[in-house]
DNA sequence: ACATTCTATATTCCATCCATAATCAAATGT
DNA sequence: ACATTTGATTATGGATGGAATATAGAATGT
């Protein structure tokens, strides 16, 4: 048998379908913070039962997207200014480590991948969802080279939980232009294998984002309650 | 109505019961890395159906304790030397931040809590499971003072995923003695509000643990596959 | 009028049952 | 003898229905 291509069309489970649909809705704002999510209703809408929906919600709960209180259901989590600031601080700590490990390991393919995402970004134009995804691919193409699976997992979690807010950052044309410029500067530093400069440019990138994001976020609400003991 | 005590005896859901039972078994080694976990079998054993077991497994999957491949079931994840090293490195980065933020905020109650865990530890004697739990309470009593919920969540995840191995570290009387000594030294630095010294002592504490743990771990297996896409 | 208890409703949580995908062994063909 | 295909078995993933819990509103008492 020949080596079959990258990832074959596996029969998608209902869980996977529901999960990616809920993620999309959380990202594009069709489901808002504070909204309750009713497994039965979602299931009916998507043509599945409540069971796989509940499993999807457990996963989203683990990622911090929704909160659950026993017998009271699921609610979309809110991130206030403190939450966003904290998440960006953690990202700063972990991404610096990822970059340090990644830069020396980058091979030709990785560099090509990075350059191509920059090109894609230019082509994406004003499609904000697309831009958010490409932006993410750019940064993770770098992180992945570090070959630190646990670190990567945590970074994915952190990006996931703030994707929704990052999308709003890209709504203004001014910010879209700026992001492209910053990516180019980061890319130059990467090509020079200048670790410290990459870290610095990425810090500036993050700093501008978080400063703007803070304007969008809810002033300060009490932190979402823990769950499931 | 009077304010009712800390946390009232809520009617535990089957999910919660299964989840804590599975956690216990993962911790004390009754379920070993590589073992498959069959929802139906576990459910029958615990007197519940497969449904809540599967939800519990989704949560454990999110925490990295088990892996799942669609239609192929759940398997307890293995941590090799690389995994443990990586996890301890991430802990180092994040715990340093937690300590920096926590120390200035510690109040009298927090200090009392910390001291009491040290006393408990002395009393625990040779009960390794108990010691593991108290050890954990000591460190998290400190981290919690930082009031960084997301950071705390990640740290809990990291500790969870390596609890199993940490327990084996405490099996030798020599290590048990050492841990007590190290806690005392950390405590002294805390009482002096000497941030840098706390960080340094905690680093030594971790370093000794990871050096020993590496002896227990599997040499190197390929990393566990991702899941659920 | 206010607080408390009772009742009705909605929704969660879970047990049972079933369809489908994956696995293993036997059978077939080259 | 070896690879491939077929068929039987097992466990997963999901649908349906029902018991238990929380919530909101009505009824009752002070």
C-alpha cells in the first residue's frame, strides 16, 4: 500500500463535528460570553443527540471556554481585563522559552512555512477570521520547531481562550497593517537567527495587542467559578 | 439562614465520583501507563453506566492523563524522560512568576496555613499518598496567594500529570527526610519575605526531584499522539 | 407587606439499547 | 509460503427515554 496523504478523510464522529462547530461559534461571536449552552438544543440544531454535545462541552470546559455547575448547565466564560493580562503574561514567559529552543532548530522547510504564512496573510485581505487563523499559524510554525509538546499544548490553550478577543483586534485596518509589519520584522530576526531580537519583536507585538484588547474587555468581573471538583 | 460551612455535602454526581476514583487509581498506580481503560467495564465495576465514565475520560484526556483515538478507546498516557524534563522546566518558569507575585501578598492566615502543612507533613510519617498530597498543599498554598487563576490552573495540570511519578520519589525514607528539610528552608525564606531565596530553594527542591524521577521514567518512547482534533 | 413553603416546569444527568467501526483469525488466491 | 480478502467478534459512539435536581412562580402564614 502506498503512503496515504497527510490526513485521510476519517469518518468524523459526532463529537468532533460538534466540537469544531462550537469552537467556530465561540470564535466568530455567534455565542457570546454569559450565554447558556443547552446540550439538548444544540444537539437538535446540529442533528445529533445531547450526549456528544455534553462531551464536547466537557472538553471546552477543560480549555476554559465554558464553565459548568452541576445540575445548572454550561455558560460561556467571560474574560475580563485581569484574565487577559494574566494570559498574556503567561504567554510571554512560555513563548520566550519556545523561541529560544526553536530558533536553533529551524530547518529550511520551517523557514519556507513561515514565509508562506506571511504571504497568505497579505492575500487574506480583510477576512478577519482568516487573518486570525493565519496569524496563529505563523506563530505556531515557530513554536512547533521547539519540539516541546507540553509547552505547545499549553500555548494552544492560552491562544484558544483569547482567540475571540484577538479577532476583534484585527477589525481595524490600522491594526491589520501593523500586524503584517510586525510579522515581517519578526521574520527578519528569525532569518538572522537572532534569538534576542525575535523575543523583543514578539514582545512588542504582544504588548500592542494586549493594550488594544484591554479596551474591548469587560472592565472587571469576578473570576469564573471553578467546577467539577 | 446561617452561613453554612465551607463546602456542603452536595449530592455527588456519578461523573464526580468516577472522576475522583479514576484519579486515585492513576495516582496510586492501580492503573498503569499503557493500560487501556474500558468505559463499560469501569462503569460496571463502579455501579454506573458508561456515559459518565466517558465524560470523566474526556476530562482526563484534556489533562493529559489518558489519550484517545476515535473508535479505538482510551489508554493511560506514558511520560518518558523528555516529558518529565519538559514539565519541570515549564513549572520552573511559571512557579517563579507565581512566587514573585505571591510573597508580597502573603497575610497571616496564609503563613499559618503554610506552617500547618509542614507540621502535617511531619505527622504523615510513611504514608506516601498522604505525603504527596500534603507536599502539594504546601506548594499550592503559596501559589494561591499570587491570585492568578489561570497560572494556577496550568500549574495544577502540570502537577496532576506528574503526581504519579512524584509519589515514587517519596518512597525512599532518605527522600522523605530531604523533602521535609527543603520545605523548612523554603519556609524560612518565605517568612523573611526573601523572594530570590525562595525561588532558589524551590529550584533546588525541584532539581533534586527531577534528577531522581528520571531514574524511574521510561527511557524514551515516542510522544503520545494527539487526539480529537 | 414580607418571608416562607409548596407546586409546576424545565433541564440536567444517567441507564439502557443499538448501529457502526475496528480488530483478529480463518479462508482464499497467487 | 506469503499476502490479501473475507467473516465473526468486540468495543466504541450515539439515540432514546426516564429519574432526579434546580428554578420560578403561586400559595400560605406571620
